C-alpha cells in the first residue's frame, strides 16, 4: 500500500516529534557506588535495597 498523498514537511516532523529516544536510566549503587539500573540488583555487589541483596557468595 502506498500513501494516498505525500505528507507535508510539517506533518512528517510533527509525527516524529514523539520519536525521540530517552537515555537509559542509571543510579549509583548506595552499597558500592557503581552504576546500576533503578529497582534492579547491582551488577557488582548484588545490592537491591536494605534487607535484600542478590549475590551468589552472600547467600
Ligand atoms: Zn553495588
């Protein structure tokens, strides 16, 4: 299928006004200070939140 009629520059640009990508969120791990995704376990130390830590050698 082809478009019935070519969209104007403004229509194309307006449609793409919502296409921008956001940078991936990252926070400092309060336990070891390395970057980690929010609400996820830290890659380096396994810290999630106070009272919960996911790490093989800890458990
Ligand atoms: Zn950590």
